[in-house]
């Protein structure tokens, strides 16, 4: 009986070493989990998904909702961050008000990728949805 309890305690100890970040049925490899934790040590409410092109992990960090994407080789590709309107640079908001005065803001965010970083503002104007992009200083990109 003592051997069984020792075995249970050992297994429970190992379980606490594994990252507690699996919800939704997919559990990433330990190496991918370590890469993710290195990028986002404060991540909470973590949900992993996998498809033919790679891995996607939705989570919350510092109250911001994020989705990070990794290749099948477990290399970080990009992170999409939902950003509140008050964190959008003022120059971007001025451009938006001047050039799209009738637009309704649908969604705001930020894309962080190795070769590209920009704010995104999705607007609805005249029944059409459009995404505007701005650099970190609030200058219009497209």
C-alpha cells in the first residue's frame, strides 16, 4: 500500500511540473509550451489549437486578449492583440477622424510579427468593412 501512495505522490509531483495551460483538448509539446512561456510568462486562460499550418494559442496577458501563432516547427510567427481604443496613437485617431468621418470603429488591435508591427483599426463605412493600418507612431500605412 505504501508503494502505491509513493507512486501516486511521484506522479502528482510530475504533474505539477507540466505547464497548466491546456483547455479545449489540445496539449502542446513541452518544447512549444516552453517557447510560449518564454514569450508570454504572464499568460492566463490559455487555449491551444493545432491545424495543418501550425499552432494557435489564445490567452489573456495583462488584461489584453491575444492570439499567438507558431509554425509546425514551433517557431513564433506572430501575435494578434486586441487593443482598447484608448491605446491607439492619437495621430492614428486624428487621421481616422479626418479621412473617415462617417466610419464606425468595429475593432482595434495590434499585430506583432518578426518583420511587421502595426496597429489595426477595422471600420465600417457605407456598408463596407475595411482595415486601416498605422505604425507605432500613428502614421497611416494602408
